[in-house]
């Protein structure tokens, strides 16, 4: 599965904030979730929205409330992803 540059950059940004002991496991999980979403939509390439969706899905509910702040720090507008954060 191909990843566009922005999606790969976002993934690497997320991983840079992930504690080292779980970084590889997190990367594998995020890639798997994002690629499955792309395949479901019949796409050949993973985009930023799929990475964000995988990130939200992979983040435990107990700490999800911090995701909007993290998104802003990474140059994303959390309001663009309200549909993921509210569900």
C-alpha cells in the first residue's frame, strides 16, 4: 500500500511523540488500521485523514481528550476531525 508524503510525515510526527517502548507496536497498528481503511474505500494510497482516523481509533479513550491539543501542535485543525473525536 502506498502512502502519500503528508500521511507518512504525520505518522512519523505521531511516532516521535510515542514512548519508545511502544513505538514499533504503535507504528504497526497505525499502518494496519490506515491501510485497511484505504482498502475499504477502494483506494490505492493512504492519506492524512486515514492516519488521523487510525490515530484516534488506536488512542485509549482515557487519553483521547488530549488529541485535539496534539493535533494543533502538529498543524492540524481538530475541528476538521470532530466527527472522529466525538464518536
